[in-house]
């Protein structure tokens, strides 16, 4: 009975650490998936020589997922640009974008998303560079956070503010 009691106490002591570790793995998995999809969008834009967008799936909120599809220019005729969707990511709960994922908004069109032009650069509709970050949080641990940062050269990085406080600025 003493052995069972000791094992039960050890299990109870390690449960919070296990939950924290699982939450960290979930948030890291979503961060890597988002970056992989954004890199795919950029690669498709380069391959096709045409704009490709990664954008929220519904209602301009990243929390409900995102979609990668080609972006038809408003000036193009419908017959010359066929909208094509490669894939999408659905609901990401219990991970969420802090602030509702209000980042990556084109100031000229108020549309959320990242548009990669045919040269693979993230640009706004008026040609300005899009440099920004998305911040992921987790429902089970409010202090757990990952920042997905898009640099000016198109390079993505994941920043953990608890470990890389200087690098996340």
C-alpha cells in the first residue's frame, strides 16, 4: 500500500507539468503548421508568378482557421483568373490568436491576410511591405505564448517570450 501511495503522490505532483508540456506542444504544432502554410503560399506565388494569399477562413478571424488560395487581381478579367484553393486549416482550439488575430491587415483594403506577389514578397495592395507578427496563446495556460514573426526578407521565426525576450522585440 505504501508503494501505491508514493506512486499516487508522484503522479499528482507531475500532472500540472504534464499539462503545461502538452499545451506547449499544441501551441508549437499550430505555430509550425501556420508557418509551413505561409511558406507554401510564398512558394506557390514564386512558382506561378502570380499572387497567392494566406487569409483567415471565416469572418476575418484567424482563430477559426486559415486558407491558402490564389489571389485574383481586381483589374483582371474573371476569365483570365480562376480562383484556386490549395488547402485550409480549420478550428485550432484550444490554441487561439491573441487579440483575435488582428494582425496582418492591409491598411488600404482592410482585408486580413498575407498576400505574396509573384516575386514572393509579402506586399499590401499599394505595394508596401507587410512586416508583422501573430501572437498565439493557449486556453489552459494564459502565460503560454508564441509569436510568429515575418521578417522583411520573407523569413519566419517562432519566438517564445519566456526564453527569447530580447529576440521577440
